[in-house]
């Protein structure tokens, strides 16, 4: 074994201990940032997935039927892509956001490209429904305290965003 390799394996050397501490600190920081970043982005999506069919406080509702009967889904947070939302609080498993079960015709179907109407009961924010994922393309702007038949995104809706 060369002298350089022997010195690198010798943690008794003050320089090597210092290097090892910096490496450990760097690894711990990377893990912490990865964990915090994942939980910060997963929580709103998880809430839209798991809490939106009960008696939720969410202020925006997609409808499967333009007459506001049939299945529905509440949203509390903006969704970049209604067809691929993290499921079960994990980033690795994703699927479409669907209309709530047992709420009438259309229940269990994907909201993406299946919503025909929307309701907004928020007092401050308008709900924008976009034709494309990533908040792009044609848009329907649902005013505060109103419901409407979607015009530009009727059965062609891929993302949702709150706007003031």
C-alpha cells in the first residue's frame, strides 16, 4: 500500500479527521434538504388526494356534469398536473386525481379532461382552470363565490391554480 493511501485511512491524522467531519456534514445537509423538499411539495398534493372527498374546507370544486350534479372533487391547493398527482403522500407513486367515489355519475374517473363545470367558494382568490399541464394554454377563470360551466377547458382541463 502506498504511503498516501495509508495516510488517508489514518483518521488519527488531524487533517483526515477534519475532512471526514466536512464529508459527514455535507452528507447530512444533503439528506436534510432532500427530505424537507420532498415533504414540502408532497403535503399539499397529499391533502388534495386524501382529504378532498370528505367534509373538507376546500374552496374549489370540479364537477363531472355541467349541471353541477353527478360526481365532484374539492381542491384546496393548486395542481400542476391533474393527471399525475403524488398518491399516498409519496412522490414516487403518482396517478390521476379522480372524482370522489360514490358521488354520482363519473365517480372514480380522472378529473383531467373530464370536468365540465367548477365552483369557487373562496372569498379572495379566483380559480384558474388550464387546458394544459403546468398552468398553460387556454384558461377558464372562475370568480369568487360563483360556479360556471367551463368554456375554454370543457372536458380539456389539465391543471388548476389559485390567483388573486
